[in-house]
C-alpha cells in the first residue's frame, strides 16, 4: 500500500508513458517519453512531436527503468508536481 503512495509522489519526467483510457478519444494510445509536467497536464514526446495530455481525463501507464509497469488514473496526479511530492496521499483502497 505504501508503495503506491510513493509512486504517485514520485517524478514522472523521463519515464515512458502511454495513455490507455481517456474521455477524449484522441488521447488514447499516445505514448512516448514524459518531457514536462504541469499542474493539469503531462507533455509526452511522441515521434518528435509534443503532445499535451490533460491529466484529469486520462489513465496513464508508466514504465519505470527497472521494467515495472504501473497504471495510474490522472485524477491522482492533478496538482503541481512539486506540491504532489510533499503531499501526504489519502488512502484510496
């Protein structure tokens, strides 16, 4: 359980990400490296083109350097990255 909170509080820039679900159909299947993160968006570089994905409407699949794949709802990521790292996560399960 604590591992999930630490993943959400972690840094996502530099990880490979894929949008697996979204209320916006044009976001689905966008994949690439996360190059920037703002309060409400993730910027994913796909084939040299930057795609801005709204966190709130998407479910992301992140691949960590050790090969671990984690699926996270964008609602859990909304907020400034520097504040999310400090914030204590509420138990969601």
